């Protein structure tokens, strides 16, 4: 039996609010070991922050954004993934998927990956939070940033 075909809940936990330049990102950790979503080394977290900052050039070039989004750092069984999403054009999400390399840095993926089933749980939460807080008569970025997916197994 192909073990990749068996769904097993993974641990998802907040990694806090990351402020990078004038941007705010809700950061999440996902780990294949259900007990370990917060178990990223300081070196890997710093590499993730540096990489996130470097990707802002593209986000700023595209423009029409609220300088707001979310990041996912996912320790899968075989790779460490970095997904960076930001809100643009009021109701669109843009994103970059990257992978950790042997050189201890993240590199953008050339493959057209969007997300895996565990990352999509976070994306669904972020979509609902965006609709509730930003697509009504009184958009409220602080309220959006406060709406975090609760830590747990998903």
C-alpha cells in the first residue's frame, strides 16, 4: 500500500505574526509528526523570514495589496516547504511556493505546486477570515490578523 495515499492528521500551530518591512503575515507551522508543529530550528525559521522578505519584491511590483498575508512552513515527510501568500486586488490571493535546499536556504519551486491537503486547511481558514473582516462595509486589517486558525490536528 502506498503510504502517501493514507491521510493522517498533521499538527498545525501558529508561529506568530511576522512583520517584515511594512508587511504583516500570519505564520503557521505544519509538521508531519502530530506532536511537532512548533519544532522548527531557529536556523530554519530565520531562513524562512529571510526568504519571505526577499519575495516581497514581487508582491510590491504587482501592487494593489494590503501588505497582508499568511505564511506556511510545512515539514513534510520528505521536504520542508515555504508557502507565502498575500492578498491583492481586494479579493485575490497571490503566492509563491518554495522548498528548503541543502544549502540551508529556501528556493522558489519551478513546479506549479499550489498546496497540499494540510496547507489547504489553512488556506480555507484564511479565506473565511478575509471575507469576514475585509470584504464588508468596514474592512479591518487588525481584525483579520487576529483571526488565527486554532492550533491542533487537522
